[in-house]
C-alpha cells in the first residue's frame, strides 16, 4: 500500500460542540484534508509545538517524552496513521536507536504532538485517505477559506460526536434489543443507522 505524506493545516475549535477540537491534516500533493477529533490537552500540546515562540515554564508530557528520548539517543523518524476503525485512527511511531528501528503504537494525537517535536514526517496510507479524506472548501466563490473550513469542521465534529454517542447507546443494549432496533431501522429505510446497529451486533 502506498503512503501519502501529510502536513498540519491547523487546529479548529468547534463553535457548537464545547471542548471539541479537530486537527486538520492536509495531503502534501493534493487537496484532501484528513480531520481528526482530538482532546483539549492534545490540541494545546500540538498548538504549542506549532508556535515555536511559546515555551511553557515546565515541560508538558510530550516535551518530557522528547527530553527523555534525547537523553537516551532515541529518535522518532516518522509517524504513520496506519488504520481507521469505527472512526478511530490508529498510529505508529517509527523510532530508531543505535541504528535499530522499533515501531511503537500510539494515539494519533500523541503521535502528531511528538512528530512536531522531532520534526518527523507524518504519513497515512492512500486507502485511509480515500476513505476519510474530505475537501473542506465547498464554495469556490468565497475567498474566505477559513470560514468554509470552520463551518465544515464544525459539522464534521458534530457528526463524529453524534456517531460516537450513538455507538455508546448501542453498547448498552441487549442482543434482542439490537435485533429489534435493526428491524425497525430497515423498515424505516434508515440504512446508515442499520449499519451501525449491525456493526454492534457483529462485535458481540
């Protein structure tokens, strides 16, 4: 599978969903964006790394990891977003020490916060970008790209949180209840809802 290099376009704060942030990654040789919902702490850590002038009085967790790695000659060579399951992105840190390479599993938000501190490139697989990549700019007549971005990112975050909340609701249902809900969704031709319920049944 071919890798696609990404860079960080920015972090968007949701105007409608309190405390929700989206990290926007951009494919370097294309127009697609990969939005990833992240927590407030990770958003702060990434924002501080992007703003080189800002230095916290004491090291944040990701700064501590960088200091620790430097002390023991460990280098993060690259970050690969390698999997997308149920809206959750999975990443790996490709690290090197004494010319020996190791792969370490990491949350995508943590991996990117560290990639910034190590100046490491960020990649994903083409099939993940094909599946989750979006074009944020929808109105070519509007020159204010950031406005389009913020509106669409807001919609994206709301959709992701709603989807996550719906999954939590299904987790608490019994198998019989899920089968009844599935029949009801199919009868109402709500196939998107039916797919989510079917996914939950498959996990049992």
